C-alpha cells in the first residue's frame, strides 16, 4: 500500500465513479511513475481510461519502467482497452525500458485476440514481429505462432538460418509448435549456424520423447552429425535416455558411427557413466564388448578410468576381456590403479 495513492486504490477496487464525480486531477502518480491512466488500463477500467484522456492525460505517458497504458492493457489482456487506446492514437511500437513492445507482451502472454489486432494495424516493425514470433515459439503459444506466420510476410529461410525457431520449439518440447513450423515450410533437418545440430538433436538433448518421435516420423535423419561429429544416438546415449536410444536404433540410427574424437555410441555411454544405456546396447547385440577405440582402449579401460563399478561389473560378467591391453601396454586394472579407484582395483583382484 505504500507505493500507491488513494486514487489508485479506488481504481483497483473499481470505485472509479467516486474519482470521476469528484473531478480528481489526473496528475497523480505513484512511486513507480504510474498514472491513473496506467492503473485504469491495468484493471481494464474503461471509465477511468476515458476520464483520463478527456482531462488531458497523454495517451502515451510512461511509468518509471517505460511502460505505456497500452503495455499495461496488454498485460491484463484487456482487448477493449487496447482497441480504445489504438483508436485514440497510442504508439503501438512504443518500447519499454527493456526494448519490449506491446506486440511482444501479447505474444509472450498468449493474448491471441490482441496479437491479431496489433498485427492487423500493419504498423509493427519487422524486428518486433520476429522478436514476438521467437517469444511465442519459446513459450509454446502455438495459436500466436500461427497468427504471426499467417499475417506477417516472413522470410522462412532467414528465420530458420538466423533464429533456429524449430530448434527452440524442439528443445522446449512444444510439439504443436513444431508441427505448425513444419507446416509453414521450416526444414526438419536444418542445422544450427553455430553447432550444426538438428532439431532432432535438440529434442533428444532435452529428453523430449514425443517431439523426437514426431520428428522421426516426419523424416528427421538420425544420422546427421553436429559440430562434434555426434549423431542423435550419440546424444541420447550420453544423456542416458534408454527410451530414445531404443527408438533411434529401431529407426536405423547407426550404432557404430564415430564422432569427431573417434568415439562410438557405447563408448560415450561408458564415459558418461550411463549404465542403463550400456546394458541396453549390449542386450540389443549392437556392440562388440571387446572393441578397441582410441589408443587401444576398451570399454573396460574406459569404465575403470571413470571409476564406474556398475559398468565394470556388468562388462566382466558378460565376458569382457580383463587382460586386454591398450597401446601403452596397460590393462584396465592398471588404469583404475593410476586413477586411484580402489573399489575397481579390488573388484579386479577378486575377479582374477
């Protein structure tokens, strides 16, 4: 209550008629610079809006946050107030102190009708429309995304190359937005500019099973490599998602493909201590338990090197060769000793 005047309390309690009949000045502001026009907009009070403008209040007066009454009306999702302010000449493109416009607020807050109203005025800038679309995609507001894509003449290829909207929808798990973007011409296997990962990489990294399945059903290629040479299966294995690993293998993902560091899928699973993935790949008979990778290291060398007793036990019980040596002549037990993993060393001694 310390931040408002009695006038603001009256508005908040919808007792605007007391304010109007007593002809109180519209010059009052609270400690945040909000006038009664702001409060009227925030509360959807049309009587206060009309009274404020009729008595000399500027339609685009700003509070200490740089917000106009239009910003406030959008925040409250008051369609009638928004239309009233537009009819009275408010600046639709006015930015607050953070550079945010009313269209961005509408898109972020899923104000469907207000977004439609603002777009149809055809005064919003190109950058504002793009920012609003990006916000709607990230928030999962698929109706807003549809409106913006339909009403605005976006260059889809530019959006794809610069803003990676399909990646953002996938990484946030917004299935309907993913569908809308694909329906509007976004490329399912497009790589991001920085990492070259695909939307499928993004969905799998954040363990969005439904989005991943949908992308695969629409032709996403599971064998495309990112900047590190990793496929979607590498990502799923390193993240420990057994469901996604199984789905990808069923979709003909290459289990034996190596990344840019010459690491296979199961080697990454071991390095990231993903026991369940290692077990699944072994049960699917998709790997050679004694395969040798970089510097002659086997899966046992790798599990010993990270101190994973679970994986070490599992591999040995499944007849992994405990006496195999890397290029330096070291056995897995030597690796565990050098790394200081006493429990691994003891297990090897008991296993021999």
